[in-house]
C-alpha cells in the first residue's frame, strides 16, 4: 500500500505518547499539556472560520435548502471561494483525490457485489472523489453454488464524493433523468462514507444502476438459445411433424413413440427453462445484495451529507493539523540540536514505525510551516528549532489574546 500523510491515531493518544517522554520532568509534562490545549483551541477557532466560509459560499448550491432560501444567497455565495476553501479543508485533513486511472479500475472491477453498474455521467457538470486512510480485511464472497471464497479486500477508511449536478437545460438536452432523487439541477451534493471497498467506489454514486455483466448474459442467453434450438430441432419439432404428416395422409400414428419423443423434448425444455430462470435469479439476487450494500452504506457508513459533511471534514482537518504541529514541536523540543526538515521527517516516521508499527509519510513541511506561523518554530540556514516550553506558552497565549482586538479598536477611538 502507498504511504500517505494521514496519521491513523487520535490526538489524545499521541499527546499521551509525547507526555510519556517527559515523565521524569513533571513541570515540563504539565506545560506540554497546557500548550497542547491552547493550540487546540486556536485551531478550533480557525476551523470555526472555515466552516462559516464554507456554509456562506455553499448555500446557493445546497440541495437541502428550499428555493426561496437559496435565492437569499444570490450574489453572496461564490462558487470559486467555496471550492478553494473546501480544497483547503481537504488538504488539512490529509485527504487526497482519486485519480482517473484508479476510478476506471474501480468501475471495471468489483470485489463484493459482482455487478456491472451503469452511471450516467451526463448528470454531473463535475465530480470528484477524495479518500483518506486505507486498510485490508478478509471477506467471504459467494462463488459457485454453495462455495464461498475468502479474499483480501482493500478498503478506504473515509471517502468524500463531490457531485456538481448539471443545469436543467443540459440535463434536458442529454435526456438525463434524475428519477426519484430529491436533487435540483445545478446543486452540489457532498457525501462522506466510511469503509468503502476500493474496487466498489461506483456504489456510492446515487445514480448507479445495476446491469447484467457480460458473464451473466452469456450464462443466461447462450445455453438458453442454443439449447432451446437444439432440443426443438432434435425432439419436439420432428415429433410434431410426424404426427401432422400422419394425420394428413391418414396413416396410422405410432402414438406411443410420438408421445414419448414429444414428452422428452418438453421435459428437456422444462429443465432448460429452470436453468435459465436460475441464472436470471442469480442476477436478481445480486441486485438484492447490491441494494443491501447500498442501504447499509446509507444507514451505517454515511457520516454526513451536504453542509452537514463540513463538520466531519473540519473535525478531521483540525485534528490532523494539531497532531502534525504537536509531533513536530515535541521532537524538535527534545532534540539537543536544530534539525533539517529531512532529519525531523525521518525521526518522526521512524518513531511511528518502531513504536506504533505504522508506516506513514509524515507531512513535515506542512507541520513546520504551522509552527512558524504561530511563532513556535524558527528556521536558520535550513535547520529548525523551537522556542522553550515556557516561552511557547506565552507566545501562543499572546496569539490567542490577539484573535479579537476589539479593546485595541476602542482604545484607539
């Protein structure tokens, strides 16, 4: 699996891990915990502003709002600002966009449902999928008859789907039917799911329609057509012709043999019909299974829709930024000398691998920029250091105090 920036441990666990390293100095451990808390509050305030920005600029495209409510945001919601802010949140949360090749592979293959899904992409002006975290799990899937096979399935821990629906005129021109989906043309739908199979990404598209695969079609129609023609020509039709000829000429009919031949043909046709029905029934069962997977996704795996998805995204992005900042500060603070970005990156990644048995690609550059922006990190000739804990507390407290400067404004007036 490809290493990614996402840190698969919660912030409290990582905090305790860093405090453990300071266990011999209780004052430093307490100061580090205080620093963590105040930085957390500061990033939470940043997330609040991002959420406010997202909601303001998304409202005009929010399918959950009524037409009258959306009209109030004409000239106030800016699509480009919304998209840029959303991308910022996704980057902070260590989500990465699924490339076209991966999507095409997912559409062509299927791990769990064994169905071909048809998606009318004309419904969308634009669509994107973003993922974060991945793992493998062993699943049992049905193969032939009662045989089940264990296979390794790769899952994405989180998936965001972004769907920018086409305008009404374009949908009408392309004869796209949105069906019973409660979505207005020109809207933007956002959905977050957890634990989605990598090769079944197409199942989270709301307009995915099950179709018979080539294999299903061959198993249904080839035996049905060729078997039916063969049986009709070998048994049923000759028997009927003989009986008809005998009737026309007035000859005696070998009723027993004719009936036997006819019955054999009809029985064979009945067996063939049962086989064809069974093959079709297999397809119907796959559709039922797909419907169950879809309902499970909507009920158990869905973490947020449209503007409600912002909270999940912002919470995860806030945590990722906090974890990166605290880890970078902690390792630099314990170092006896300044470190280059590469040295710090290697130390943190090695710590995760040896201590937590986890391989990841720590986003060291983002972490160092964050430290610098809040005044805790310094760079000198390509080497990084941080200010001492007590000074860091004072610095971050000043930063927090200056978030609101109403007192300064009133004093100036």
